[in-house]
C-alpha cells in the first residue's frame, strides 16, 4: 500500500471529520478511500457503455 499526502481545504477537512464523528467511517483515510472506490466504480461503468 502506498501513502499519499492530500491537501484539504478547512471545509473539506471539517466535512470528513464530521463523517468520522458520526461513525460513518473509522478515519478520514477510510472516507477518502471510499470516495476513490466510488470514482473507480463509476469509471468501470463508463467503460462498459
């Protein structure tokens, strides 16, 4: 697994922290990975069309 640094605005960080606080994700990293997986799934669907 590779480590990647990500620059977030204060608004983005606050949003991700809220998702973690609400228990939707265990960490900001997990929330970001979920977003990446969603984008990957969308790209796979586009390639099938």
